[in-house]
C-alpha cells in the first residue's frame, strides 16, 4: 500500500522526536532497504523499458538521417553524371550550370576531370 507518510513522531512526557525535522524520514524514503523486492523489480523493469525506447528512438533517427544523407549524395552524383554527359555532348559550361543547378566551380571541376580522363 502506497500511503504517504507526512511525519513520524516519537512522543514522551518531556519531549518528542520528529522523523521529518531530523531528516530521517527523507533518508528512509530514499532508501531501498525497506522496499518490497517486487516494487524494486517493477521499478527496474520500467527503467529498462524507458532506456530501450530511448535507444530505439535514437536508432530510428540515425537510420532516417543516414538514408536522407545517402539519398542526397545519390542525387548529387546523378546530377554530376548528367552534367558530365552534357559536357561530353558539347554543352557549354554555362548551359550545364543553368540546366543542372551546379555551381560554376563544380562545373569547372567536371570539365577538368573530363579533360584528364580523355587523355
């Protein structure tokens, strides 16, 4: 039974002793010594379930992020491949930039790679 204890008093004819005032009540509440083993096991089980959920959420997020990065990388490689084919077909660097959305610097690098691979 989970009845909250507000204080425990030991009273004599001359004085009294308060568990709350002395800090003993708080110390007992924080102690596991007098907790029923079933409650400890239940608490441990709940903590483990929370940790499992946290790890699962982290894993899902990492997988999602990895898939997104992979997709972005694949799209970028596809655009670069198309740009390379356009350059091979005689499109100007300016046309490749406009049609693919690649930066001028990226197109220049592709042109240089093309020159090296054609030698």
